[in-house]
C-alpha cells in the first residue's frame, strides 16, 4: 500500500509499505480520504509520539469502506491514517454520516468526537436547550473551532469566539457565533467580561492563556484545555478559581482505550448525526489535496488563516 511516512529529519515521504495485519477485534478499512489535524504536524515534528502499539504513521481520522462488509464508515484512529489501508478496533468505527460526501466525511470524526467529549461529556453543556449557557470557543475558524461554534449554536447556546483576523470574525459570525473578536486587535479578556463572561471555555491555547481564561469564567464555570499552542505552562490564581467555584479540565482523546473511544463515538453519533442530516451543522472544507501533497496540507495548517478542515484524498 502507499503511505506517507515520517523521515528522520521530520519530513513526510511517500513509501510502499505492507498492509497492516488486523489484531483481534480490528477490521481493515480501505481508505478513501484522511482528515488533517494539527496533532499530525506536531507528530511529524517529533513532539507527539503515537501511543504504545499504535501505527507510527500520521493521521487520526479517515473515511472509507470496511473490507469485510463494504460498508461506508468513518474511523477514529490513534495513528496510521495517511495510508491506503488501516486496521481499526471495531469500537472506533461509525457509519458514514448523512449530509456529507465520503471524501469530506474524513474530516469529521476527530473534531466531532473532540467537541462532544469535551463540551458535553466533560463540561456538561446541556443538549436539550433547557438551560442555555455561554460557550467561548478559542480559534473559531479552525477545524475544531468551526465545528464547535455550529454545534453549540445548534444546541441553543450563546457562542463567543476568538479568531486571528477581521475576515475570521465575519466567518465566525456566519457559522453561528453571537460575538467574535480578532484576538490580535482586541483585549479579549475585557471583551468577554463586558459580554458577561463564559460558562464554558473550549481552549486550544493552553499555558499562555490560562490566567485570562480562568478570569473570564462565570461562577461555576468550566475551562476545558484541549491544546497547547501557547505552551504547556501558565500561571493560575487559585484564589480566583476558588472564588468562582470553577473547574479547569484537561483532556486528550488519542491515547484513550478503544472502549472509551467507543462510548464517545456512540454519544457523538446520537447527537451529531441528526444535526448533520438536518443541515444544522455543516463541515467547512478549506482544501482537498492528494495524499502525495500531505506536506502542502501541513503548510496550510501551519500558516493559519484557513476556514475548516483540510482533506487528503487517498
């Protein structure tokens, strides 16, 4: 099979490799397309090794067809997606979602599972609209952010977001954000405070934003840290945290065991698939590129300014 490997000097290289051999409980997927995520860039740079036993190839999500049944599926991976064939625990598969082509569906499952697991399961954001909350999403035009804005809006919550440009502000508002700010030209902490603060913050920045994020929380607020673009360390005023009776939650998805991922995917299908079918959520696609142009796909994410996902067609 063709696959993109990582060289010793941290470059993506096309190679011919043996197909994976499925272990007990795994199935083979003939890959149609693979989603590109920022974690892939970090892995290629040598700073995010795969969990023990996972494929050393990059790629955390694919769409394709089960070799045993021919069913069209999406798969959440711990690695290996930049290839023509992957072996996946059956718990980490879902039927291809409604409302998306099979190619574009490759960019869905990582962001959808990340948003559902962190906003709903970890932070307790209601899904029944009975009690509307204010959700602040950092990085609102990225893959996760653009999905999270639509998701929270579709559930009936008020959505605030930060983006990297004035054009991004307009894009975020069209996605369903109630208020959006260019983080480079706005005092975000002051703006969010003026907007009344946030019940939940979905944060991809990490350390450098920790202090401001906690201060932007309302009473009983929850800060969910899912990325470290701003570094792994930050200052935390415990007095502020205690006075708000707030929580700081840190999570990862990649290293969880298959049974945990299976539970998250079941919840994701339950909540997200109907929203896709109704058109309440769409998946913005910035670019579709051949597998051989994976390095260009990474440059797009590295340069920033894109809206939504980048897809590799396998």
